[in-house]
C-alpha cells in the first residue's frame, strides 16, 4: 500500500474505492479474488491509455495504464474492504511488478489503482489468450463502447501452453454464468 492509502486507513475507513481496468474488470473475477468487492460505477477517463506492457510473473503481457494526452480508458469502480485490499496487493504483486497508487477520478474521488513499475514494462509483451479473454469479458459485461471492445480484440495474444493455468483462470467466468 502506498502512503496515501495508509493515510486513508488511519482515518478508520472500512472500505476503499478500487479502479479496475484489466482482468479484474469482471465482477466474478474480482470477487473470486476478494469477496468484499461490490460494483459501484463505470467511468470514462480521458488522459489515460490501456496497454498490455506489464511483464507478468508468467512471462506474458498484463494490462497497464499510462498517462496519454489523447488517450481514453473505460474502467469499473468497486468498493472493497481494507482487509481485501491488502490481499489484492499480494495477488497483484505490489512491489513485484505493480505499484499501488491513488487516482483522483472526477465525480468519484480517490481510487486505489495498480500501475506497472517502470522496471516491469516492456512494450513487446503479448498477453495470453485467456488473459485477453478475461479483459474482454469485463469490458463486455460493463457494456463499454464497441470501439473500445474492438481495440482490445485487435491486441495480438498467444496461446498458453500451460492449459491448467488457462482453465483455472477462465473457470471463474463459467461459474458466473
């Protein structure tokens, strides 16, 4: 957790807003990771771009957001318990690929978000097909604009030779149907 998050905790907050933009967009995926996750809103944010440049622990590309003058991203805001935020920090690999940050979202307020650490960014990264499908399931679930969906569909992906990992990650979507 970063300094801003710690300051919020010291104010005895029991939940915090979390900004999801990648594989955690779909509520079933996020709730499988942190049970307290409760959907709050979808937001369109100008000045940011989505890419798959974060080097994952499995060697594939994971989502990252970067400031971009011309960029627009669509995100979901969830409320999660402080206890679950600490668990999500571990799952997401804070200090081992992502850093936790706070982003001030118009009309919403401060939101916790994960951004790739610079030393874990490589724009040549390619996501696994199952990971890209998790992201697409989330953008479709939230009915994001078709242009945004198509931009993610166009991202090149690769097959994960570890079929068990692929099945385990996608199983959360079949359980939610």
